[in-house]
C-alpha cells in the first residue's frame, strides 16, 4: 500500500511530461512543489500559490537545496484570486496538472485553513486552466476544525461536474477515523 500523497504523485506523473506546466495551488511546506519541479525539469514551469509568507519561505529554501528553483515561480497569493495575475495567459488551457493539499500549514498556525468557498472557486479556475487530458488532485483532510465541512463541500461540488467532460475519483481508507481523502479530477475535453 502507498500513501494517498504518493498516490497523488503517481496520477500526476502520468500526465505531466518533462517540459510541462503545473500549478501547486497550496504550496505549504513545498513537498508537492518540489515534486512538480523535478517532474517538469528545467524546460517546464511550476507556479505555486500560498497565502502565508512562511510557506513561500520554507518552499523557497527546499527548492534551493534541491537545485530546483529555475523553473518555479512562487507567489504569496490566495488561490481563489484570478490566476491570470500570476500565470501568463499563454498557458490558459494548457496546464498539465494542478495539485491541492488542503487544510493548514503543517507546523504552522492551525487557525489559518483553506475554506470551502475559496477552495471551490480555485478548483473551478483550475479546471479552466487545465488542458484536455490534464489532471487535478486534491488532498482533503477532515480531522481538523473546518476540514469535514470543506471535504463535504468539495465532494458535493465534484458531483455536479459534467460526466462527459470530467472523470472524478475519490480514494479513502474506510477503516480509519478521519482518514484523509484523495480526489482526482481528470479533464476529458473543454
């Protein structure tokens, strides 16, 4: 068995080529950002957002240590705000993969969390920026205050996506209390 975080990477690796374009919509401690940077290589682009300066600083250090800075553009920016303020318009509809790791910054201020409305706004935006055959992953955590509400709202939103345009999957371990969930949304066509 592999962790859901690793499973998210397995899915993304299948659609994200060297030289590809990816977004880490919740940078956090930079694990997904580093994974995306290594996957696209120096010929690709990774855009990363986080509302906390601490997350951007931690991730910048992690990327520098790994020698993966050149292809990454990090911005302290809310993921629900217009991505066109950060990502060049030429990439609209051409992004290969988007990763979300929701909740709070590990080892940070646990009162600063992602919220259902802003997350769903960001997800809608992500689907528009994805190319056909692109993929979005969302790690949903329901074990913290506000997490269950966010997970339920995201799942309800995903049920409304057109089945002929999007393939959605939800992974969870049903024998664990407050087990995290991995949602994967594949864009089939525009």
